[in-house]
């Protein structure tokens, strides 16, 4: 394959795996090079400003994790969204061209069919059938001041408490240099 270079890639088009979707449902096709900020700005505008009730995120191959990230951001920002996730395989065709064609013939192309994992996630403000495979109910919303220690917000960053003096090393020495060339502060070794 060292003498070949990829000249074209195409994905097979597949219908969305969700029955009874409205014809004007927004499908966010996430690609490997997509910027999450751009995807989220458009998706949030569709759901909040245009009042859409459902949105679908789809991605394949290396874009699967980015697709999931977008969905989780949307669920956190909007809250109360029902989710159905479908995982499947998609066929991707890659065309490779020989860089060193034989002297007596035309350039040779090689076509590769790859089956790559694909994910489609439907988010809906309206309730969905909880018996279908891949369904996730909305996460319960917590009011301000409510104890969330047992909730599913474990992954959220919380402010750290200020450091206690008894936890700091006793032999930490800090020297301030008076020289104009010095960087200002150097730290001594801890024992």
C-alpha cells in the first residue's frame, strides 16, 4: 500500500433507524473534523429558537465519540430529553490510486470496502416508547440547594476546598531572587 494514495472516500447512504420521524427532523451529521462548538450552536438554535421537538445526531468511524459528546452536551444544557440510541455498521468505500503505474498501462485503482461502526441518537422533548431498544429516560433535574451527592452528576467538576495548612509540607522553602536577571521565584526541595 506504500505506492498507493487515497483519492476518494464515500459513505453509503442509509435511512435513519427511527420509525415515525417527522419529515423535517434535523439530522446533525457529525464528521471526524467537525467542530463541536459549530455543531452545538446550530443544534441549540434549532431546539431553542425554532422550537424543534426532536433532533438526530449521527456519526461513523472516528466521529462516533464526537457524536456522543454532542448529545451529552445537549442533554445537559436543555434537560428533560428522551433518548434512543441505535448502533449499526456502515459501508465506506475508499478509492486508492497507484502512484507508480506500470510503464505499459494505465494507472491502477484499488477500491476498498470497509465496515465501520456507526451511531444514530434521537433526542426528543416528547416522550418516546420506553420499551424500544436503546431508550434512555431523561435525567431528573435537581433544584438549587438540593443534595446531589447520590445523583448521576459525579463527573461534574466541583470547586476544590481551600488547602489546609496542616496538609502543606513543613520544609517547603521559597527564595525570592533580588537579581534583575532572575525569574523572580525559585522553590527549594521538599524533604
